[in-house]
C-alpha cells in the first residue's frame, strides 16, 4: 500500500486491475486503518477516473453475496449521498411510490455516513427488519412489489471499511460505488449524483453494461431531482436540462435533525400529510423512475406517480412490506 499511496500522492492514477486488487485487499484487511483512510482521502482531493471506478466496482460485485430473484425486471432508485443537503429520504420514498404504480423495486441502501439518516436508518425506525434472507426478500417482492437490501449484509467484506468511513464522516468513493453494486443486478436504475463529473463517469461506465439507466443531478448540487433548480437528466440515448414547473427552497426539503424526525416525515408523506414541496419532489423522482422503465412520456409518468402517492397505493406497499 505504501507504494500505491506514494504514486497517488504524485497525482498518478490506478489501472482498472490495480484498483480492483486494492479493493480486494482492503476487504481482506491486508492494510491498516490509517492506510485505508489515507487511500480513501485521495479521492476527496482529486476526481476518480473511470478506470479506477470500474475496478472498484468489479471487486465489489465479485465479493458480494449475489441475489437471484425470479425476475430482474426491477429498478433501484438511489443517490450517491454526500451532497451535504440533509434532505428527507427522497429516493427511498420514491421507491414506495414506484412500487405503488406496479413496478417492482429492489432497493439497495445503507446507513447514513455523511448525512443524518440513510435509507437503512429510516426503514429500521419505521419497523422494517433488515435481512439478507433471499426467501423473505422474494416474498416481499412478490407481495409488496418492493424489497430492501441493506448493503452491509450483502457486502460483508466491507465491514473493515465501515468504521473508518463513519469516523471520517465525509463523502468517500464508497458513496460513488453504492448505486452501482446492487447485488441483484436490476435491469433498471435511477441514479442521483452530486456533481456533473460524477454524472459523466456513471454514464461512461453504464454505457458498457446492459442496464437501462437514468442519471439525474440538480444543478445546485443535489444528488436527486430537488426542484430547487434546473436539473440534468442523462439516459443511454440523450442528455437534457429540465426546468421545473414549480420551484422550492432548500429548507422545504430539510429532513430533520434525527432519525426519529426523518421517520416521522417519511410516514407523513406516505399518509398524504406531506407538504406541497415534499410531495412534488417525491413525484418528480418517482415519475422519472417510471419513465426509465416504461419509456412513456415524462408527464404521463409524473401523473402515475402522483396517483400512486395520493391514492395511498404507496402507503399500501409500505403496509405490506412491514407485515411480510
């Protein structure tokens, strides 16, 4: 690791093969925590390359506990995190809305590292039991059209990294990996990224896969469609800038100072008690995910998402998930 760190400090980059080897070694606890922290910190000071990201991704997918469901015609909706915006759990709520529209969702998520409440935190707080039992997950997918895969249960080799990430408390390249290492390899993905450079990297990387994907980035720095500013949407076919019909203030999207506050907001929105800003942001993200799968016109997809939320179909998904 010493040689690798010295090379990185000299602004050299890693090949795909070396990046993969380093991550496998990190997972095998071949380096001490100081070396791992130093390695992760490099990518806070310079952009990660496509070769490096691809190598890290290959290692993660090789080491993960893979899950095979009876269909891969599912979607994952996930943001990289690390945008420092402390929003409510927009992506996770969007998953329930999309499932309420009849599209199967295989959500991959984790505890918050650089934010107060990650998807795993909020789901645990509202009664969901994290599991890696494939039979339970398949039952949830069959009955609720949604299941949730807590990343540490499927990437056990990363247990050596978790405490270091928590101590650092800042965005690392593992935030970049989370959205692209779903252990069930869903066919569709809606990925939110915190900057345009990350959007470019994901687009380049995903072009080489068979995934159908949509990448979104709000131009004021959110890793999702925030409706606080214009946002960029990238698919395999095209890139476009979309101007929201309604705009909201950053404070309208605040998620709370604790897991309990975030959980309360989460349930309020599902129950139809969300604010106009909260509802419209969830609908925008869920509608875009529906568009990724169905290829219908965006306006039609937004209408489907709105109907799922307002008719309580999304809440019904939650109730089925908790009972299963």
